[in-house]
C-alpha cells in the first residue's frame, strides 16, 4: 500500500489538514500513529481506510477488505447490539461476528440497544464489526480507550494474528497498547505532516507499566451541567477522575 503526496482539506481555501504525506506499508506492518489533539490523526486514518478521498495525491494498493473501528462508535442507531451485528454481517457478505463477540466477552451486551452502551462497550461493538470479515487492513482509532482490562490485553494478540497472515494494522494510540509488538513502526502527525521515527518510544509509556510512573493531580473547574460528561470522557480515556465538590 502506497501513499504518494497525499494532501487533504475539508473545503476549498481552508488550510490543509494533511500535507504531502508519503509512505509505504508492507504486509505484516504494525503502525502506531501519534500526535497532539487536532493534528489530523483521525483524518489520516479515514484517508487510509478509504472513507475520505485525498484532495491531491494518491493512495494505491489498499487491501480489498478494510476494517475500521472509530474512536467514537456511532451508538445513536435504532438497533440492539445483535441486530446491528447481523446487519453488518449482511453488508460484509455473511461474515461471522459471533466468534468475535465471544472473544471480546460481549455476551451480556447482545440484547441491549446501542444507545444504552457505555463508551467501552460501544467500542467493543465497533471492534467486532471491524474484525468480522478478516480485514487485510485494520484501522483502529484509539482502540484501548475505555476498554476493560481483559479486552485491552487481547488486542495485541489480535493484531499479531492479522499481521501474521499478511495484513496491516494501523492504530492511532496515545496509550501505547501495541508498542511492545516486535517491529512496530512509529508514525506521528506534526503540523499536518506525516513523519516516521526510527527511535522506539520508551516502554514506560506502555499501559502495563503506567502505574509505575510519577502521578500528578490536576484540578479542573467547569460548568456543573458538563461535569458528568467530562468525568465519563476522562475515565473512558483511562484517567482516574473523581468529583470533589
């Protein structure tokens, strides 16, 4: 898969979000994508998945089956979990979702409406629909955010299986959940430019050792009406967040 001079902007005369991105991805590659909020990571992932078209440049030789799990699963749909996965199975030509639902420990969720799911539970549904058709290209946007510990531990094994059969895995991941995999490549988006680092980030950034890192407490003041949404979002991203009064 090859990116050649890929640039993207949402509207004419607006600044480019991605500029002149060049890269080659080979079968078996695992890409960890990082960058500050608003840098263009999610836009780049959508371009790679084929959900958006470059404004200029080309993306060639994309694998025919792409699985994409967004950062925020669109849970406001009139389905139960089972009905949604059946629908996606039909879209995917009869792909089997049941083994993935079992592997991701989703049995207790199957009868629930999508709108009643927590962020972590909704993320499992997004992962299942991305994985069910055995993608040759798996793209994950913050895959570890909000997941339970068992599912977090399972994702590196899933990535290893996909690249073991010649697939490509790309994850935008500030938590470093795939960082321990051998030969992982490290991309970053900086001011709209795609860069690849030849220096492996420190493993002290990996979630498995996060508890050993120095901790800090930050006080945040915000409108009372926004409190519960803010706490849920912080907890979903792996932070300890408590109401103090």
